[in-house]
């Protein structure tokens, strides 16, 4: 029998487990195996966003207002996801630790508590969105006919929110268990349904009457219902060593408290980050009564998603592997997983940034035939190309720190960067300096570089190695 290896906080060059740590090649294979399904999922989700924006830009009636409404509603859909992010992050971290420690019953308990709490929360959020859709849209400062379009979209999608939130947390639970394929397949179904229904209903394919803008809203709503039902069935049947048992849905306050305690920093961070980003969107929406400037902003974000969705996929792998490594008491392996994830994801995002710089104008012209919108979009995308390496550092090291349970530090650093650096600078540039959309994007890209540096430095400090969850 091999002797136990004593833990010493100052000797982190040694693994705590007696077994030898895997090689870089083995770890890269594990990162790739976890990231590829998520990457496929994110690519398809990115295509959904592009399709919705493209269809809105090419509707026969009021395309600029429709595209602005779609871009604004995407922020509210983001907010809906954030309402359950605390439960999702807590479930991912605890399930990853439980799997690393080979504690299957704890993983199933966390899954049940997270799903039950999410379903209840989703019902409340859906009711609020339906009742207050008009107020929410008014806060966005849309102009012209865009507010009425956005309000109609929100009221319709409100009916899918309970199942939508269950879908998100079910995916988070499965990823914590190391199964990124099942969530990717589920989102493939969701996004395929969304794309097909958006084209079919908006443009009137297959003999169906064209619904125009309403067809985009129906595509989103139906696809989320399909995805929520599908993932509930998957968890009830069991997948990836994780299973949802009916008796696990009854409140278990200790487990639920652990989920919330870990996830609250990420949830609060997400909500405050959203508020800052929404404030920037409001400033941009108010710039132009013709809706050309907000449309260009939304188009540039949709195109930039080609890059940052790749980074989020790799960050998911980093979160899972760091959590599992620490659950197995191997912080050295956790650190190597994080750096290899950054090498892979950061390298990919840097290459895509170069692509944005080179072909920004053809991409912008494809999104919109309006020359003013296309020119503004191209400039924004060109600027974004230079910030992708920093953006990758923010995404991937943030994911690694969350996997270690260091969610409070990630929250503080993200909030400082986005609220103090981004939002304050945008207000000064626009309200004081009179700058336009290009000036705003200079601020946005500079802030991404700063945020990436801050999160990288936090990871280098190594305090995440000693966090108990």
C-alpha cells in the first residue's frame, strides 16, 4: 500500500493524490472532450441569434425597428437566465466536487434541490415578465415602433420561462457531472426548432401565413418549452451518472443552503453585470430615433459571438475540470487544466479576432443591406477584433475560479471592471464628450482587456487552492 501524501499549503508543486498527474496531452484531450459538445451547442445558439437578427433585418416592414427590438429582447432573455444562475453555478460546483469524491447520492440530491427550486422560481419570473413587459421595455429607451414589438415578444416568451429555467439548470447539473454531450444535444434540438420555426413563421414557408416579427417570438417560445420538457425526461431517466429522483425534490435545507451559498456571488454578479450592460444598451438605444445605431450595435454583438461563444465553451470545461481536480484533492492538476484551457480557448479567440479585423466589412454587409448600419457594424467589429485575447482571459480564468468555488472574488472583479470602468466611461464619453457608437465600442473593448488582466492576476495569486465549499 502506498503511503498517504501529506497536504502542505506551501508545497503546491506536489499533487495531493499519490497517483501521478496526467500529462498535458491527456489533459488537453479531456478539455477538448468536454468543450467540443458545449462548443457545438454554443455555435448553434450563436446561429440562432444571427438568424433572429438577420430575419429581423430583412423583414419587409420596419426592419430597423424589428432588429432593435430583437437585440433588446435578447438582453431580457439573458436576464431570465441570470435569475437562476445562482442555482446553476451552485449545482455545477457541488456536483463536480461530489463526482470527484465519488459521492453519487450527494450529486443526485443537489440535482433534485436545484431543479425544484428552479421550477418554482421560473413560475414567479414568468408571471412578472408577463405582467410587467410594458414597463421592462420602457426601461430600454427604444424609439419608434420598436417598443411595441419588443413588448409583444416578451409577453409571448413569458409562458415558456418556467421550462426555460429548468432547461438551464438541468444543463448546469449535467455539466457538473462531467456530461457536456447531453446538454449540447438538448440545446441542438432547442436551437434547431428555434431556427426552423423562425424562418417558417416569419417568412411564411411551407404554405404557412407569414407572421413577420411575431414568427421570431413564437420560434423562441416553442423551442424553450421543447428543451425544458426534454431535459426533465433525460434527468428522470438518468444520464452521466446523475439522476433526478422524485423524493429528491422535497426541500432539503442544508443542501439547498450550500447551493445558494456558492451560487449567490455568481448570481449577484450576473444581475449587477446585466444592469450595467443594460444601462449601456439604454444609452445606445436613445442615440438614434431611426434605430440604425442600436441595430448596428446589436449586429456587431451577434457577429462577435462567433468568437466569445468558443471561449465560453472552453471555460465550461475549465470549470468542470478544476472543480473535479479539487474534489480529488489535486490542485496542481487544477492549475494545469486552467492554463491549458486558456491556451486552447484564448488561441482560438485570438485567431477569430484577426478574422474580424480582416473581413469586418463583408460580414457587416451580410447582416444588413442598409449602408449606414453596415458601416457602423464594420467599425465596431474591427475594434472587437483587438480585444479577443483579453476577453478570453476574462471568460476562461473566471470559469476556472468559479470551478474552484472562488465565486466571490470573480464577482468583485467583474463588477469593478464592468461598473466602474465600462459603465462610467461610457457615460462620460457619450453624455459629457458627445461621442457616438464607435467611441462606445472603444470603451467596451478597452474594458475587456482590463477585465482579462484582473482575473488572470487573481488566478495567479493561487488563493483559490484553499477554498472550502
